[in-house]
């Protein structure tokens, strides 16, 4: 019998919303509960394209805006064969940022997050300022109008543990419902 497919769980949000913290905790909890789960992140800075993006984000190089957008996209495409293979083998993927960040942060270039800012200064990387984050947040809200995607909004101002319990419960539901549905095309 073919193994049941895994779920694709994407964590999106502004800088310092807690995505990486929650991604790590979620994968640990899912594995401890007997699921096969792995963590991915975008940008994936270890590849050649990822290295280029990383130095762009660190403001060590300049790239033309359209080219940067396509490099972020290519950085996802290069992981797609692996992602499809894992999902079809029944591995649930928890993804720290995905294509929605690609749309939101590129849009933010063309167009006061109090809780996030209170966690310390925004970082030194490109886009890590209130105005960029605010515009990106507006774009995330627009993307969430697409009801074909199963969006869940989590209040990132709660405690790490409370958020974890909420995301974990939502993820268990998603893993069960993903098993009933064939693997479609990935949103890239
Ligand atoms: N980008 C793009 O332009 N196009 C694309 O296609 C993609 C991305 C994929 C780098 O992303 C930039 O790339 C990003 C978008 C752009 N620019 N911005 N912004 P990244 O994911 O590598 O880096 P990041 O967004 O800067 O993420 P981050 O700083 O790593 O934030 P986070 O993962 O959401 O937060 P965290 O590391 O889990 O937590 C931050 C701190 O807050 C840490 O000290 C935690 O202990 C603390 N924390 C976490 N949760 C809580 C709660 N609940 N309470 C209190 N404190 C907390
Ligand atoms: Mg992070």
C-alpha cells in the first residue's frame, strides 16, 4: 500500500514573529508523537543561490529588484523535488517562510508592529524595519483571502508555549486531513 502523504505546514509572518522558534518546537513535538516530520526554511541559505541571497540580505551586495525576486523563487524551486518526494513518502514538512513571503516582501518594496519591536531591535538585515514589515503584513492579509489555502491565524503576542500548543493542535488536524487528499502542485 502506498504510504499516506505528509502535510505541508507553512509558518509565515513578519520578522521576529517567532516562526523559527515555533518551527523547531513543532517538529520536535510531532516527531515525539510518532509523526515523521522535518523542518525546512526559506531562504535556504546553504545553496549557491541561497548564499547570494544571504549576502544580499546582509547588505553585502546589491541586486536588481526583479532579479532578487526570481532568486528567492529559484531558491524554492531547487528544493521542490525533495519536498515532493518527502511529502509523497508521508513526511510532514514544516516550512519556515515560503512563497507567501516572496510575494509579501517584494510587494512591500513597491507599496508599528509594537509586539515584534518590543522583542528587541529589528535586525540589521535588509527589510528589517517597521515600514517594510507593516507593508508585508498587509500583503499577508491580502493573500489570506485565498480560501483555497487553509490559513490559520495565530496571535504571536502570546507566550511561546501557548502558541506552540495552538499550532501543534492545528497541525495534528492538518496532518489527518492531508492524508485524505492527493498531493497537488506546490504553490511556489
Ligand atoms: N524574504 C523575501 O524577501 N522573499 C522570500 O521569498 C523569502 C524571504 C522566503 C530573511 O528571512 C528575509 O527574507 C525576510 C523576508 C525575506 N526579511 N525580513 N523580515 P528569515 O526567515 O531568514 O529571517 P527573519 O524573518 O528575519 O526571521 P527571524 O528574525 O529569524 O524571525 P522569526 O523566526 O520569526 O523569530 P524567532 O527567531 O523565532 O524569534 C525571534 C526572537 O523572539 C527570539 O529571541 C525568540 O526567543 C523571541 N520570541 C519568539 N517567540 C516569542 C514569544 N511568543 N514571546 C516572546 N519572545 C518570543
Ligand atoms: Mg527565523
